C-alpha cells in the first residue's frame, strides 16, 4: 500500500513503486500479445530453485459500502481487494479493483484499543 498526499509531489518511494507496477503491467500486456517471457526477461533473470507456491497477507479495507457497482445495497458489509493507495488524510483509497471515497473510520474497541 502506498500513502499519498493530494497536494504534495510523490516521494521517491512512491515513484519507485509506481515504476515497478508499470513494469508489471507492461509484462502482462506483453504476455497478452504473445511475447515470450524469455524475450521480456533477458539473459539476466535469476533462477529460483526448489520453489513452492506460498501465500502472504496483503492490506485491504473492510467496512460498510454504499453505491458499489458490483455489490449492491446500502451499508453492505464488504472486504475490498488488495489496498494499493491510501491518502494521508484518509479520504481516498485505491484498491486493485477501484477507488473508494472513505467516510468515518470504525471506532476502535477490544484488542486494538
């Protein structure tokens, strides 16, 4: 997840991650066009030996959604796709799927209070 401020220039970390994502999108588009991985990766691609598929947790949001294009209803409890961008003032968030206007944060209670 990347934090951003709507009124400031992005910092170096933001720009670096944006470039990484742009490179990923370019490779996905290349595969879609039929370009072979060997042509995109070149001769210096590292080898990963004795590999396994693994999973790790990624940031997301959960809350009450109103006006979602695919999950109809008002104040419907949802969990979002992977969270990629969050404005520093917590008014906007961009998940893998879409932008969200953020309302009030949930009140803290219990274990994380």
